[in-house]
């Protein structure tokens, strides 16, 4: 948040120095400010300010892809004459640490058809997930860890 405010101040300073307060000039000043903050990132943070929107967009695209694929899988499972399901609950060891990251991961899992976040352990190191088909919980754990969890860490750390 501080970096955004600094970037806005740099854009306003750019407009003041150039003497033009047009939208194009403010946007150009904002872009120059973002570049300046990227170059001098050490005193003000990690430098993820510029790349964060792309990482968040990648997370959103992954979620949409998984949403469509899992909805398709659930629909195909339901219309089969013989449903060979093994529903169950498995423990997913969490790599994400903050409350925000855990909540986001749990919500993404719950919103994806076929899975439901049930509970988080008291030490916040394990997420319990119910799966419609829990015949291979290790593969599901790997999918969550290499998909949602990895993208959440890329976007918010």
C-alpha cells in the first residue's frame, strides 16, 4: 500500500514538473514512478509491486481453468450410469502461512466442484479437504500444492 501511495505521489510530481495534468501525462508519470520504485526497491520492500498484478492474474486464470475442468469432471461423473466414487476426507499439509493465504486457498478449493474445505487444524499447518472422489489423495494433494498453493505464494509473497 505504501508503494502505491509513493507511486501516485511520483505521478503527481511528474505532472507538476512537466506542467501538464492530462490523463496521458499522469499515466506516463505513474509508469515512470513504477519503474523508479522497481529500481530503488531495496529501501522500500521486495520489488514485487510491478509483477504482482501479473501473478494475481495468473492465479485467477488458473482458478477459472480448474473451475471449468472440475465442473466438467463432476458433470461426467454424475451422468454415468454407474458412479464408481470413493468420497473421503484427506489432510493437506499447508505451505501457505498467513490467515489471508489460508483463507484464499480454502475458498478456492471449496468453490471448485468436487472438493470442499472442511477444517483447518489449530496450528494452521493442515487443511482438511473433502473430495467427491478420494481414490488417489496423494495426486489431489500434489495438484493443490503445485496449482493453487504455489500460485497464491507467487502472488502474495
